[in-house]
């Protein structure tokens, strides 16, 4: 069956929903496609806040720009940085208009926080669950909008390009064009054709490529993989941000975060022999920056063949610890760990992707009529490392840019009438789920072991060889199987794992979040910010 919409938005986090709200109006049809429910996006897990210059007496755009460039190891695109920083206040007002509530002081001004890497207090927040507040507010606005069709439990398999019209498409083909997507209804198993004048990727990150991740398990890099297979440009995939201290509890996915505030409170990192180790890596010990702590933990684990280390807060006053960290205390106690008496098992977890589908300042990808917003996109803002709380504001700024550009562009477009239906002649193999589940585990193991926090040429070569075998096996299975969410997600994490590995091999330096023992000493980069 074929469906026609003016816009198809694939993904329903802050980026996808805000785009949909901006373009939806009488006479315009919008399909919002999410493979689970609206409340299962990564946005809801963002605990920190939204970075924006709002107090002009103490802060200014140049300070925020400089902080962002420093955090990105001077790999950020100055134009993208200035765009996000200067347009942020207007988008904050739009979020407020959609019902988002940020904490305020008694005088009514924003209760601003300051996070690592920021030179001023500029983080707007809603308690410690800002992402959830934003997600719920946008869900209410979307549900109330009669011009947005929400398609829960629908999974985009492939975007439709000239390739599906019988034409050969390569990465050198000029003007590859997107006409919509083939979408699987995961409840019925039927694949329908969704045609659009403009298509928007808002599928989030790819944390589920790794076994240990803070991301929801829907974060399998679907949009990035689809665009890569369609010969679109994908960049900066080597820059994966790892949180150093996620609660280690095998089988727990996503991982529960142990906040960095606990190390600020006085918690000490120890290896499984009970020995402190941070003195070997940084004079700031357990209070060193996130990327340094994550690399130190990774080094200890690899040195001894361990799968975690410990965070020790037993030397602190028990009552004070329970008062400061009630949620952590409660979560650990559920697992039989009393943090006032027991060490907390922790391990680094994949947390955020700085790269993705390469887009311009209009959020348009290298494929015509295809936009990408949110974590699946690579705007150039983050460079080699993300500055805390820049991600949510980037999502709404670029969703706004995409909405303005697409609203004008679709007046020149129409739907194709020659797109074939999805070929669904495959069958189900009795052993198919066993093969898929085992292959996902293998990908997770390969990525964690060889393409994790600390890399080397040898490790990346091993990843290449092992992923290649899994790729060939999975493609053969896909060609003879009926489409399912499971087989499609496996294809996607293999594609994304390959991109992370390949682009890590291509970067012959340690820079930002990419650290390799073969190039361990990067030259300092202290170029000035261009206005």
C-alpha cells in the first residue's frame, strides 16, 4: 500500500517532534514515524539541561562559542557553533510556548546551572529530568495537533531513492534524491510505501551498537545506516562520547548512570584488587575530566582482563551519602549493593555520538529532499567532543532551520508515481532469531573490545575483519528473510559499527574523543575563534 504525505519525519525525540510541530498547519500533512512509542526516545533520558545564553548581564554569545570550540578540540565548524549559540534563545522561547517548564528562582528568572566546560551559568533545567519534561511537553503538543499523524510501532527500513527506480546510484552520483521510505508496521509485519515531498531523519544515536550504553535500546543508528546505504555522506563517526561511571550490572540495558557528582563528593575509583589507580593517569585523580577518567578505567580493565572497576564511597558519612544520592542508593540497594558499605561496580558506557549524517546549515543532507536533525546528524557543532547540554538546543535550532528550508522547498516538489512496492517474498527461518540475537552480541563484543574508548591500528583491523564476516552473513540472511525489526536493526548496527571503525582508522591522531595508542600525543591546537 502507498501513502502520501508532504513530510515524513522518521524519529520522535525532541528533534523530530519539534520539526513536525513547526511545519504542521492546515493543508499540510505530516507523518511522524517512531518504531516504538513516543515516550521511548533518548530525549527523555537527558538528565542535565539545555545550554543557552539567557543572562546577558553575566554571559554572552562569544563565551558560549569559545566554550564549545574548546570542548570540541577546535574541530567544530565555527559557522555551526555561532548558528546554534545565537539562535538558542529564540528556540528556548518556542519550547516555553509548547509548554516546557524550566526551573526558576523566586524572582521569576531562570534557575541556571553550570556544567563542565561552561565558563558561565547558562544551563536551563527541570530538576534532574529535563529531557523527560521536554519529551512529555512535546508529546502533548503533537497529540493535540490534527495535522500530524503519529505512527507508533512503525520502523523505516530504507529510504527510497533513484536506486529503487532501477537506476544505479553511487557515492559520486550527482543529485541523489529521496522520495520517501519503505516502512514496516511491526505489529502486522506489512511493509508499506510512504512517499514524501521532504523526508526528515531524526532517529537519534547509536549507543546500542555497544553492549554497555546509557541509550535506550531503540538507539541502533537506523537513520545513519539508511543514509549510508543510500550513498549519503556520513562524517565524524569516530567521536563516541563515553560516560566513565555507569553502574555495571550484566544484562542491564540501558545502564544506570552513577553521576559525576559522586566523585566530586569524594568517591574514589579502585580496580578489582581494591587498589586506587587514578594517580597513574592524572594528578587530579578521580576528579579528572570525563574522557580522561573513562580512558583510565578502560586501561585498567584491559590490563587485567576485568569487565569493570569500583567506585568507593564507603569512607563518607552513610547518612550524608544517602541524603545526597537517594536514587543511586535506592537503585544499588535493589541489586544488593549498600553503597555506604559496599563498593559500586562501574564501567564506561557509550553515551553520545558527535558525528552522523552530514548536513549543511539548513539541516539538508547530501541527498536532496532529505534532512537530518538531532543526534543522528553531524552539523559540525560538536567537533571532536560534545560540550555538556549543547545537544538538546542543537536539535531544536536545526529542526527550525530544516522546517524553514523545507517549507519553501516542497512547493517545487511532487510525489513520484513510479515507486515500486517493497519486495517481501522472503520467508521466516526457524533459526533466524537465534542467528540475529547471537550476531548482535558479537557486534557488541567487537565494538566494546576493539572500537571502544582506547583504540589501536591492530584492534581496528581485527574489528574490520570480524565485522566483515558478520556483514556478509547478515546480508545473505536479509535477502532471504521477510522484513522484521530485528533483522533490520542488526543490519543497521553492523553498518554503523563499520562506519565508526572505518573513520577511526582514517584519523591518524588522538583528537577529541578518539584516542589511539598508535598516535598518543596530539599536537596542541589553540587557534582563535573566528567570529
